[in-house]
C-alpha cells in the first residue's frame, strides 16, 4: 500500500470541479488484445521436488464470502503471535477474511518457496514461515470459514530490482537504476518477467490453499520527478495506463484456469480523478481487467480541497460517499466491470485520531451506497476491535 500522496491529491484538488464531468467521458474504443494462455503452473498438476519447500497436495479452496469483510495482515504479524490473535478476531467478529502478505513491498516472500526465481534471488530467506506453521494457519482459517487472500506486491520489489537490474527503471542520464526517495530501485512495469514472477507466486499460494490473489503496487512510482529522470525504452508509444491494463489482463488470463478471483489494489483517487495521475491507474482502463478492484479510499490520503472538503481526514463519511458514488458512475456502461471492494482506514495519520466512530462512518458510507464488502487497513495490523460487530453479524448484508 502506498504512503501519502499529497502531491497527487493536491494536483487533483486543483481541478476537482471538473472531475465528475471528465470521468463520465466515454472511453475510446480499444484495440483487440490477446487472450493470454494459462501460465505453466496453472495448466495442470504440479510436482515439487525442493525438499525444504512446502510440499503438499493442493488444498481445497474456500468460497468467497458474501459480504466480504477483511483485515490486512502484514508479513511480520503473519510469522508472529499476531497471526493467531487476528484469526481469533475473525472468529469472534464480523470479519470473515484475512489478507496476508505472501510477497511484501520489500520483496520478501512469506515462506520458503518452490518458485525458482524466488529461491535464486533469496526472496524467501528472511525469517520465512515454517511449512508446518503455514499449513496450520490455513487449516485453522478453513476450519472457521475465514477466507484467506494472498497479497502479492508486484513492481515495488527492491530485492528483485537489485538482483535483476535489467528489469529495473533506469535513469535517462546514465542508464543506472532509478531510485525512489527511500533510495530503493523499482521494477519497470513494462517488463513481462516481474509479472510472470507474480503469477508463479500466485500459483504456489493457491496450491497451498489461498483462495484469492490480491495484487498491489500495480503501477508506476508516485514521484513526479520520474517523468524527467527516467527512461522507458519498452513503452513503444503506449501510455502508462495501457501498460498497466495489459499487464493486469496478463495476470488474470494466466491464472484463469485456477478458478480464483484475481484482484488489484489501486489508489483511492482513481475513483474520481480523470487522469492516470502519472502512475498508470486510470479507472476506465483497469476496471474490466481484473475480477475485483480495491480502491484505497483512506480519508487521510486526500488533500485539502478534494471533494470540496477543507479537511477530508476529518470527514470520513463524506470522503467514502463521494469516492464510491464516483466509482459507480464511472463503471456504469463498461461491460464486465470489476466489483468494487473499498479499503477503509483504521489508522491515525494526522488529526483527528481514528477510533470506532471514524471506522464505522466509512463502513456506513459504503452501506449507504450499496457496497457491503470492505477491507480494513492498518500498516501494523493493529485494529480497532470496538469498531467491529460481533460474529453473529457475519452473514448480515447491512448494518
């Protein structure tokens, strides 16, 4: 998940009155795109020969719950005691899904992997979860009807970018890897190899029993200086939004035989901004490329003036209400548009401090827009339990 993007949000705020009209424009007809063949790992049974990988027969999948209500579980929470605490939260409350980092934004894989590239670059060697623990976690979740979702970060992968510099974004001036403000290289989204790596990791996760794959960082870096500093020789005249659309379709097409939802996290502002914000995420181009889109509609990530609000972070209901109304309007008329499942904010980033009232305000805004599925995000996987309804409410579709 990205951190704050106030520079982007501020730019959007400058033309916010025009957003509603611009977002209603009919998208241009698209050229015919290929139907991607299934990935080798999705085409049939797999045989795993690596002795220290998780060697088990494919596990049964859990049907997608309706409504879907989930929590994010970061990698360190997953390998520690927090994992069992969050499973207990799901057993006791309306939560029925956990989104677990299978590959996080540092490039680390959760467990020892059978994917050759993960092993070659050492992505699975930093405090990996033991095979027996991974099995225990997934078996426990299945026993309690808790839906397991594998989160796989794609292009923000410094481990891969350093080990495969030919796949990294390059500086136009000297061809060296471009570095973000944190000093880390990024994968160039034009390269197919990193997306194939994401497919291979998904195949493995599904075989273990994860019932959905959620891809994150399916975009270009959100730093404006990349426009003048980086070169993209593989663009071949394509705009960034077309590149991201094509790669998302590759992910879904490759995994289609496995029969699990292929979903994508996107910036919250994509529901309303009429541009791709420089990151390659334009609503009309990605909304039919995956099965579910999860906009990260965190009120703290909207700049002053967005939606005409002087302090969006202090108006959680209004932010979500407007974002989801825009999302519904822009999806209307697009064949096979993905389902929208918003991420809501359960963390404090500036005033006011977020608690049960702020969390429930976001959830209520979704309900009032007919959106009964949601996810809660806290970067440390520490949630406001008082904001959650009891487990008896799990099957309810409305508050």
